[in-house]
C-alpha cells in the first residue's frame, strides 16, 4: 500500500522531498497515465477559441487529447502567436488575459486527471516570450555581438518573468547551435561561430531565466526552467540546409558543438532539446551515445530531454514503424516528445517488449520532478504579477545598442554632425517589422521605432526615399533615392534581409517555412545558396555611392551577408543584425555619437559564399587562397571599431594570470573588448589556429590606461584530448590578447608551458 501522511498521499505533501513525492505518485500511475506524461501534444492554439463576449472556451480537440491519456503531460504553444499559428490580437490572448487562458486550460487538465496531475505549458522564448504583448529582444546573433553576458542575463530574467506572469512554465530557447555556415536560415538563432562565447552566453541565459533554486531545486514564481536547443551539431548541417545531415567527426563535435551545452548543464539547465540532424549516422533524438553516453553518463545531467517537433517519427525511417521509433527514442534518452505519434504509442511499445517499463518510469519521473519543482501541484494555476513593460523595452534597447557594430569608418564620417542634411534611404530605413527576426509574435501598431523615425526625432534635417524593396529587381525607386542623396551632406543607406513571416507563408508541419514569400530572406526553412542581398539593393548601393555623397551603409540582417561593395565604396559600414523593435533608436544613437559603437562580430564576415567556411578557429594547416579569390574573411571574428583608438601592450605572465595594458589613444571615451586567444604550439592533438578563451569589456577615458588581467584556470586552458576527454593537458601555448581574431594573429604573444598542475581541485574544465 502506498505511503500516506495523515491520510494525504505523499505526493500531495509539500513538505516531503521532491524525489519522495515523485516516487509515490509514480507508484500510483497506470501504464496509460505514464505514457501520457511523456507526450507534449497538439498545437496549443488549437486548444481554445475566443467567444463573442471576449472570453475563451476550450475546444473539442483539447477534450480529446486529455481524454486520450486521462490528463496531459505538456502542452506546446498555448500562448504562441505568429503567422504559422494564425493567432493575432483579435483571436489570441494578450498580456491582460494570458493567465486567464492558462488557468482555464490547467483546471481542465487537472480535472481530467485521475490523480490531479497538472500539465506543463511549454512556450517559445527565442528572443523574448513569443506571445502577444511579449517584449521582443534582439535575436541571438545580436546578443552575441554585444559580448555582454551580464546584460543578457538581466534580459533573460525579464523574459522568464513575463512567461510566468502569463501562465507559462517552460521556456524553449535556442542557445546551442554554432554558426558554421551563414547560408543556414537559422544563423540568427546562434550566438555566433565560437564555442567559448556561446558557452558564456548560455550560462547567462540559464542564470537569468532559472535564477537561484530553493530547497529541492524549486523555482521561484517568476523564474522558468529552460530547454536549451538544439543538442547537438545542428549549426553544421551540410550546405547550410535546414535539418540536413551534419558530417561531424567526434572531435569537431566535442571541440565546437558541445561546450555551450556542457556550460548550460553545469549552470543547472533544466532541460535540453534533441536536434533534428543526425550525428554519425543516427538522428539526435535516437542517438544513445549522445543523449545517454555524453549528456547523462559523462556530464551527469539529470534533467529532461525533449525531442524536437515530429522528430521521433522520423526515426521510423530507421526502425520501420512509429511504435518502434518511439521505443528507440525513449531508449536513447528522450523523455518527452513533441507532436509525434511514436510517443503516443509507448504503452504498446512496452507491451510488445520494445522498451521496458523501468525505462518509461525513469522518463516519467523526470517530467514529474520538473512539475514538482515548479510548484504546480500546490498552485497549478498560479501566476506572479506582470513585470514592467518599460523595463522590457529598456533591456531590449540596451541589447540592441550593445550589438551595433562599426566595421569601418573612413575619413571619420561618423559620428554624424547634428547640423548635417541626411538622406535616409533603403528598404530597411522606414520599417520595424523587418528588424524583429524569426519567431516573433504580431506587434501592436506603433510598437517600435525605425531608423528613419529615430533620426527624425533627434531634430536632424532628414530626407527620405525607400529606393527599392528587400527582394526583387525593381529599380523604379532608385532615381528618387539618387536625387535625395545628391542634395544632402551624407546618405544613410539601410539595407539587409528579413525573417518576417506573413499569413500567406506556407509552413511545414513543424512550423518551418516551406516556401519563401514576400521579402522573407532568413529564418527557419529559409536557407540561401549565396549570401548576396537582393539585386535591387546592390543597384541602389552602386547608385547612391556614385553620387559622391559620403554614404553610411547600415546592414540589418539575420546572417552575415556578403556585401564587399559596401566595404569598398561606403564611407562607413555598420551592422546591427536584427535589433528588435527599438533597434532604430539604437542605430540612430550610434550614428549621431550619442552612444559608442559597442558591438564586436560574433561571426566572421565573408566577401562571398564561395569562400565558406571562413570561421577563424579552423585547424592550423598550411593552405593558400583560391586562384580567383582570397580565403580570408572580409571582417574577422571579434572585429569592431570605436569612435576612438586603443593600443594593447604586450601580455605578461604574473603567476597564474596574464596581464595586458590597454590605453585609449583617442579623444573620446570608448570601450574596447579585450579578447584572449590561445594558439597551441605543442599539443597531443592537431591544434586550431586560435581559440578564444576569455574576453572583457574595458571602458576608458581619453588617454587613460588600464591593466586587464585574465586568470589562467582550467576553463581557459582545457582542451579535448586524444580520447575525447576534456582536461588541461601538458603542452606549450601562446597567449595573445587583441581586439579581434585577425589582430591576434599578429599580436605579440607570451609563451606558457602547461602542465597538469594548472587544474586546481575546485575547477572543472570545459
């Protein structure tokens, strides 16, 4: 007989340890109920509809799902709003009534569950909660350009608070994909091309969203468990094609694509999502060596593993049918599915002997443990107050401002003089929609600020012409743009791409864009064979620069487009990535010198797609350029200019610390990002040209000098050894501190001979 306390089942006792409550509840469940807990069923927006009086009612589809398993394990996207879901401000729930909708659904789920088990509400939070009235943050690539984990941590905390206030529980956040081929449409979801930078930002994400857990790992009411996606290697798919195979050797996987995940696990991430791609012949959601061997056994991860949408059913190509596909995924280490059929038939898989009930129990226990840690059994419908929208806007703008990256500034055309007559041109000049990125909910009219509006609000004498569209070859607007440029002191030409989905977009069953429509040139399912902008944009660039008016090109983009003409002909060049709704303000502040350009490139920028790959941390082998082009990137990883200049002295060793003196040699206050790179001279395996292993932002007044110190612990010196173990291994390394990877190649190094003694007992190498 199951234990009780004074007649109350142990799982209902909030004073009992979480694991005790889990064991008690699990012992009371039928096989059918257990299988139900491992299913994240249906599209959440199909669970409700608006009523004529403005309220909500539940649909037959939700009733059918809760009847199927006598409850519901998890529900995806109840609050999601976008072109795929079709949810907008007339049909969905906003900030004021989101919690009401969540409570309505949760009450229904608990009532249909024999044991009163609540559901997890899982929501997309890629760059802010993807719901109506949610704060939209700059995309991950912009966050990577900021090189500021502390700022990102604060923004992540705000996003978690918004999610929980709306009744959501679990945040799906891209963090683990490493941008190795910018033709991939999801490059905007990556923090960049470097594993160390991605690891530091992933840690910040986990700390911000999850906060400090209480006893038994309980989450605060305004904090949300994070599902880090995607695990692993999805950023290296062949040809930059979405969901394609990843031809990765195990060393490349461990050195480049796993460090961010390992950092997230060490920071306490509640869950990871298995990626679509395959690793060494097996899709990630069926890859036991990856999900169990690496994640659980080597790293000690005891959290939840979620499959990506419909990914489990793809395994039927290997196993032969959906039942065995579900069994393969469960046996590999997946705990909860997403929309697939395979996990709905786990009861049958157990009865057929394809998987043991003990394996099923382990997965169910992880799902239940997360529900207990969220306090859902005590407050299944609880929601904290909404955080201040003004705080969200401030954080979004701060992230955008930190991401604006000055790539060149010939003749000091920037910052602009407030007395200048400025022609603001280009398809991105007067738009907010194309600043937002993929996975963005519809915005209320008037939300955000374009570059044009932001400059107008400063009092600058502004003239405007669009010139052309983002896509296509229509040049009819170019003459007007030429006339405006010729009549002004300077032209600001705002070009780029867009991930904005429209209602006429056709979608796959998992939400990826099936066909490119309108001006969408980036995002999930929108991969490019080349990296050029639209033909009309290049024609507009040629025409405006030919007027002789000094031209500042601003690129608003979700991937590094190849625009060598801007590097050659523009007086100044900036990139802002997708900076979010208030990105126009951030760009205008930098153009006018009201803010310093703080961004540094999180990816190398090629001059053409034919050069790819151009990431800085390739293996150190001797190879030349192409017969018809250079092999070097147009701008290197880490590059970014300020409105002042800096000099870096030679590095020096002081005990287990490397120090370098940095001086502001200009006439303005400015910030530089000191980047510490290792170049391994003698190592047990073939080394990479450079490895980023530290960075620090340094603010200096004109003429000011400061000594910057980097401790040399195991996290900086560790490497993946011959047996794929990660540790500090004996060898000789050069330590270089510079403003970018390219500068590091010619910077004065200091040589360090590394031994096992560099790993202190309390340090765990990456």
